[in-house]
C-alpha cells in the first residue's frame, strides 16, 4: 500500500531519531514536539464548570509525566 504524502510528511526523519537517541537536546525536543498533540489528547480530562457543564481540560501534571516518560524512552532506546 502506498502512503500518502501527508502521512510521509508527518514522520520524524531517521537522522533526528538517531540524534535524539544519542542525547541531542534539540532532537529530543523535536520528537517531543512531534508527539505533543497526542500527549495532550491522552492527558485530557473532563472537568465541570460552575454551571455544571462538562468541558475537556488538559491535566498538566499528567502531560508532564507523559513527556518525561517519552524522553526517558528515547534516551533508553537501542538503535543497534
């Protein structure tokens, strides 16, 4: 199956991944930024306002923990 141009454009290039695994802070930041939308979606919780209506809200503590887990996983990843 052929991937669309949009899908290919959204992939992180291999040299960036290799640099992130090697500990390059800029590359690690780029990978975290790439997954920031997904992390925000995972850390979204429903809260209720004073009017009683539900509204989605990002749990910043959970978002920070997920980003930390991603960074640890990047640095522990074995490319060989």
